[in-house]
C-alpha cells in the first residue's frame, strides 16, 4: 500500500534536505532565523527576495515575496 503523504519527487526531497541545512547555517551564523529575517529589513525588497531565492531551493520569486509579506517583512 502506498502512502499519499510521502514526497516522491527526488528534486523536492533534495530541496528539503538542502533547505534544512541552510536553515541550520543561518541559525548558527545569525543566532536565529528571526534575526536573519530582521537583517533582511535593511535591504530593499528585490535584494531580500534575491537572497531567499539564492539560499533556498525551489521557492521562486513569487513564493519568496509571499513569504516575506506573510512574516511581516512588508507592512
């Protein structure tokens, strides 16, 4: 029996692993992910989006913009 909840796409699994490691690197460097997000507030919108899309795999520009908006980066 196959589970519907299992991620089967190899690229998605690799992205999950990469993003988890990137998250760890960020928290080691900045102290917390929240502090990392705070550091993005000093940048213009395009730069903040570019940093997220370069550091993390698979979030395209629209998803990065949506995420920054949802966490209060833009009021």
